[in-house]
C-alpha cells in the first residue's frame, strides 16, 4: 500500500489550494480514506474523511471551507481547501485504513500567510 500526497504550497489568507493523494497497492474504492494535518508543535489532527460509499466527514474547524472527494477510477483522494486561514498552516497527510491497518502518505506542506 502506497499513498503520495501533493499540491501543498504557500498561499495568502482567503486563498485556495487543492491537495491530491494518489494511491496504489489496494482496491481504493473499497476503503475509508482521509486527511489529517500536523501544525508545528502540535499533535496530528483529523481534517476530513470519506468512506467507500461517500459519506464525507469534517472537523469542525474546516466544515464549510474544505471539501473532500475521491475518484475511484483514478485511485485518488482530493481535498479542496477554500477560504484558507493562517491556522490551517500544517503538513497535510492522507491516510487509508486497509484491512484494519493504517497507511500514511509522506505529507505535503501548506503554508497560509496573513
């Protein structure tokens, strides 16, 4: 199982970014997958997740600003981030739970300037 996150960068507050997580080594369509983030000096936290049957879930801090989606044909997960705030600055990781084991991508850095 491999996951590769990309799409991070530097953006001004109020801007947008779209993260992607390409995957391989498992039947993507069958599994629950999501995004987490870790800000400097803080613990990793849940951002959003989506099950094989869709049903997206969001952290309260990003509800209404971020949208998680998946393209099962491309085995790819996305995170559309709008109205970004400086407090969204973090390394963003994708995670898949495959047969009760968690697999993480390498992370992509998002920096939001004020």
